[in-house]
């Protein structure tokens, strides 16, 4: 059996792992239990009633959170000519055309998100094996293949997140930092939860969400009342 550290024992003593908490109570506990030397990220995990083996039950989407994620997002843009100038003016960290594509092809991926203009996609498409496994492939459905570079960069910088279920049918995402104001964390959690619920496939009958829990980077997961999250 793994021996609990003193810090881990202190955190677990404040949490009843079998209890389902009210959202505001859970956020209070998470914030108070965040003891790391760095500012921990608050993560939400949503366990869904889906069969991941069925392609029509795959869940993915994009959401702009009302409150920034509290971290710097490094954005790269693949484009050319005037659009390259627009990307730089919008605050993109890396901007390039065929040169950037070649760099990525050689394994240089020094960014968190990638945007491309439609005219560059025939060339960007060749990077599927490199970008796909990392979840970085530009996609028009996610707003990362677009001619409106300024808007796309701004959305990503402000806290736009992409979500996708894993093989266990769980969607997990960071929605803020432990030093955020409580009301901002709650607002982000509710907006994220609503976006996931709206993505429910038509073929699923009955309850879509099995369980929701929140945790800090170094903390334990706390179960949250699902019905309360559905309130306005």
C-alpha cells in the first residue's frame, strides 16, 4: 500500500471521498486544500454514459470560458502574405508559412494551439501524423481553420478550450487556477458543463452524465452534485 505523505494526509482529512458536495462547498474545499508551492490548476472531470467504441457517440467541442484560464497560451499561426501581418498584430506568438510547416514536420512544436488559414490546409494536412496525436491539428469545427485570424487568436488567448472524451468516456479539462475568485471558478465550471451537455448525441437515451468531480493539480477529486450544475 502506498504511504501517504503528510501533505496528502492533510488534504484527504478535509475531504469525504464518498460524499457528493454542493458546487460552492466543493470549490471552497479545493481552494483551501491547494497547498502546492505553485498555483494549482482546477480541473473538472465529467464521466459520461457513452459507448466510446461507437463513432456517433464521440464527444468533442470547443468553448470560450467567461473567465481566462489564468495561464499564457502560446499560439502559432500558419498563413502567408497579409494574413501573416494580421496574425502578428493579433498577438500570435509564432507566425509562418511553409517554413513553419517544415519546422513542425521536423518535430519542433513550441506552441499550445495552432491556427491555419484555409489556403494553407492542403500543406498542413500532411502534418496529421505529427499534430493529430497531440490534439493540435487545425479544425474548422473548432475555429482553428479560419480567415478571421484576429478573432481566433483572441479566443485562444482568452481561455478557449477544446474538449474530447477519452477511451473511458470521461471529458476532463482545466477551467482556472486555485487563486481565482470563487465565483469565477463556479461560472467557468457551469459554462464548461453546459457545453458538454449540449454535445449529447441524439442516440443516447436517459441520463447522459454519470458523475462530475473537481480537483486541483495535486489534490483529490471531489464529487459534485450534477443536478445543481444544471441549474441556471
